[in-house]
């Protein structure tokens, strides 16, 4: 019994390096999950999830919103960070202190001290929803990492390399896992495979991902 317990811990170490500069912190957000979810509900009440359009005219299957000084948006004119929610004409909801604390602590754990995110993109995946391989390159300063928090249903995170054609590795991310991503792999291609159906005890039939960035 005890041996089995330790074996399973050994097979799933708390920190998994997935590339130079990229690490999965298993369960790092678990303890604060119960604080994050009510704060998330308030954000969504002020800035509801919406499915944005890519510059090429496709509607994204992932629904998005933001909190913080600036938010990531896409429409026919391109991708950008904007201080105003185009749906409401108002600033995005403030970044809750619990979000900021988690992002800073995770970044430090991943080797990036003094992370000061000014944007938190909130993604909602429903079963069947996916995110195609892409680079995060709309930020001005690539020295800052990205911190990505997974909540709700598990997902397969696809992690490639510097070229779109690099075959991605598949990493299963579950509720509370945090990916810290920067340095040499900051511009690597990545995405999310179509979400498998399921029911999460707290969030139901969805996965929520928070990605913290220093955009400006
Ligand atoms: C997601 N994440 O996990 C989408 N980007 O829902 C991302 O696109 C991402 O997790 C940059 C760094 C980490 C990420
Ligand atoms: Fe991304």
C-alpha cells in the first residue's frame, strides 16, 4: 500500500520539465482552486465569455474573456491587446489578488522571479473544443514567461517546437496543474486537442484555462 503510494508519486513528479524553459507544476493551483472559482464567476458576470473571430474570418471554438489592465482580443482587423472590452466598451474586470499571487508564485517556482502580468486571458473549452497550434507572440517582451492554469476537465496540451511542422508532444493537464513557459521555448508552437467529454466535480462539463502574460 505504502509502496504503491510512493510509486505513483514517483511516476508523477510535482515538477515536470517539458522543454528548456517550460515546466508543468502538477497541482500547484489545487489549494487555491476554491478561491479562484468565485473570483472567476465575478469576472464572467462583468465580461461574459464570447467566441471571437480570427483575422481570417473563422469563429474560434474556444470562448474567451479577460481580466487585468489589458485583454487579448482577435477580430477581422487582427490580434491585439486592448484595455477595453469591445463587447461592453468598458475596461476589463480587475485582476483578482488571488490570481496575481498564484501567477507570481508559479512563475518563481518555474524559475522566473518578479513576474508582473498585466493580462489574464480566460479560455473556456466545452467537449469537442480545441485550440489549433499557435505561437504566443502578441506580447512586447518575450523575456517574461507565460503562466497557464488548468481548471475543470482534463485536456491534452500539445507542445511542439520552434517550427509549426515540429511534431507536438502530448501532455495531459488536470484541474490545478500550472504550466510555466518562457526563456528558450517562449515562442514554441502549442495547442489543445479536442476536449474529451466528462463531468468535473466543481466546474461541470468544461475546462477553464487562465493564461497570465506580460503584454506591454
Ligand atoms: C490552454 N494555452 O491551455 C491554452 N499558451 O488552454 C495556451 O495557449 C498557452 O497554456 C502559452 C503558454 C501556455 C499555454
Ligand atoms: Fe498559447
